[in-house]
């Protein structure tokens, strides 16, 4: 059986390792026929050398070249959308429509085109000019970027097409894409489209490279290599922290998305006002995509015990009636079971475990409950993320007890409070919202957190362990670009030697620059 090629230094070639793996069809639990290489250090070493050369070439290209590549890539993805979505469906069991074809693929191309706009404009680089001191600065490309893609978004977060990829390229860096082992064929198709766009737009040959899997040791060596500029990683906390430790020892930036239970607080007035509607919203969000969203609302907190118990009983009925979705892989199924058992051993009660159907890798829709006093005895255990169709309800007996729960929370991507629309919950909201806001990257009101809009104002980040650094976002252009840039200051450098963003003349006529303390689109002077 032949092994697929890696993309290194602008060419598709055989890996030199001699080792390979096959992904599994999550619906049939059987391995696919195609096999993919497990790259050894020789592949990584060659990719790094090629990326360094590409980075030097990219620094000399106009920003418009980056934009043209991103736009050409988006066009090529759309031209092969049927093939790409069909493969992603086969490898992940995510619905072909509307999930992949109608939502995720258009989101992917929209991100690429938004990144193209940011690259062409240049305002993201925060050009700052102090004419009196003769000092000018801006963000510049950081160098080769490695992107580790997750299993749950095979297109919009793919290492060869997703948000990290788009941001790294728009900031002027080459990307080494490390495919997720759950969907290597999807990643190969996207990398083929990217490579075609590289050729079309006459970009450096190694602007985009692809390897599929490495050993843990080589992965840690890769992110810590002196030639690496930065790394973007989305995945499990355990694997991410090992990569972070390796990168930190070498002083290399690494941006992690790790673990989040996304607490939702339900105030009494909201449940009195629209009980059934809120029940439906919560149950639907918990089970959407079989719970395999980084923003899945895995923890529900109730301020009023009686209302909380009624709500849990109603959600339990929805869980029993809902279909059971397919999990992404055997690894997801195994980890779900392990982490669920952790919660049960700690004292969580199984309120509902059921649902209809269930193909391939799957688990019953499961709702757990625990009182706040028990939660507070071991809050770190009860915050174990169960990635999948499992949710935990925490029943507090008072606002004071709910506040204690919020103070005990780790960092999360999102947090939400449902409250009475007429203001009946405002006093309680004003007390609890500041506590929740300290522990999340995105605070929502009366809206489930599952959707992550592609918006310049979006923050898809948060305090640890949601991410490795609370000051950055993986979604939201132009902010996402700054993860893959470094600040460079030019002190007493002649204007003829400055990059165009810092020249006296505004390079586009619309680029925003901070000139002598004032944001301006004008020329200097």
C-alpha cells in the first residue's frame, strides 16, 4: 500500500522515515485505505531550512503579494469545495450540510479573504512614528510558523487553511502545517490547493509546507528549534503543555488553545420568564456537533436551587430524546469516558444518560448534577473538561454560594449569564458578572457561546487553561495577526531605508498610523 507524500520545500515527495499511519472512519470504526507518513527529524529539518529561506523572500515582497496568495487560495478551495467537504465528512462524520458545505467552508474562505484585506492595508502592524525623537516602529513578520490543527474543525481551524494559517501568512510568515491525524486526507486536499495558489501567485516555494505526524519528541524539538518563529496549537491540554514547556525553554512564542468548560449562569428571573425557551437553547447548544466544540457550554450554574432542579429535569428529558451523534475518533470516545468517570467518582450524579441511535464511535447523551457545596470541595476535579455530549449542572443555594463557585473557576474561552429581560435580575447580575468576566475571554448575555463569529471584535481566547496567554485571540482579524509578529523599532534610521509602513508617505492612503500621538491616514508632515 502506497504512502502519501509530504509537501516540503515546494515539492511533494516521499517521507524518509519509513513509518506510516492510517486515519479511521468514525462511523465504521475502520481504517481508511490511504496511509500517511510519520515524519522523522530529517523531514522537519528540511522543512525548517526551506521555511527560513521562504521567510527571507517573503520579507522582500510587497504586502499585496500576500493578499493575492490568500485570495487565490480561497478561490481554489471554493473550486474544490465538493471534494474537500466530502472528504472532511468521511474523516470526521460531521454533517456534510449544513455544517461543512454551508457553514465551515464559507467561513474558511471568508477568513482567508479577511486576512488578505488586513495584509494589503497594513494597519494591523500599528506603525508608530515619533518625528521629534526620530524613532519609528511597527510589527514585522516573526519568521517560520508551525500550526498544529485540531480534530473538530477540519476546515476553519485546519493547519493548512484555518485561522492560525491565515493570520500567519497575512503577517508575512511561511507556514509549516502539522496535520491533525484524524483528518489527514482533508488536510492534503487543502495543502494541494494552497500549493497551487503559491505557484499561481509566484510566492516562495516553501510558503506552505505539510507534514502529517511526528513523534512527540520531534514535535517538541520542532517548536523549540532556533529557526522557528512561533507556533499556533489547538488541541488537548496535556499535549499542548508539553509543547509549551519545550518552546518556553527555548524562548519561542507558542499560542495555545487548550481546555474550556464555558460556564453558563442561569438567574432565577430568566427561568421564571422563559423557562422552556432557555431549556431548549441550552440542550441544543450542549448537543450541537455532539458537544465537540471548544465553546460547548459544559457547566451550568444555578443561583436558585428549586429552579435549578426543575431546569435540570427538563434538560435531562431533552438529552434522552435527542439523537446520539458520532464522535470524531476512538481517542475522543476513550477520553470522554475517562473524564466522565472522573466526575462521577468525585460525586457528580448521573441525571440522564440516553438518546436515540448512535453510529460508530459514540456515547450516550449524558447530563450530570452536583450541588455547589460538593463542587467547592474539589473544584479543580469538577472542572475536568469532558469533550463531547456531556454536561454538568452545579446547583447553588444562594447568590453567595454561586459567587464562591465563580471565584473557584479556572480560565475559560467564554462565560454567559441568562437574566430577566425586564431587569428583575439586575442586582444579582451586577454582582456575578464581574466575577465571571475575570475568568473568561468572551462574556455573553442571554446567548449560548457555541458560535464564534468571524469579526474584528471577536476574542477567541481567555485566561489559562483556555489558552496559554490571555492577551491574544485565535479569531478576529487583524488582532490575530499580531501573534505571529514581533515589534521592530527604527531609531535614527534614514527615511529612505525604512519599510513603507514607516515612510513619510502613507503607502496606501488609508493605512492607519500613530503619528506623534494621533491616529492618522495622512502623510507625515
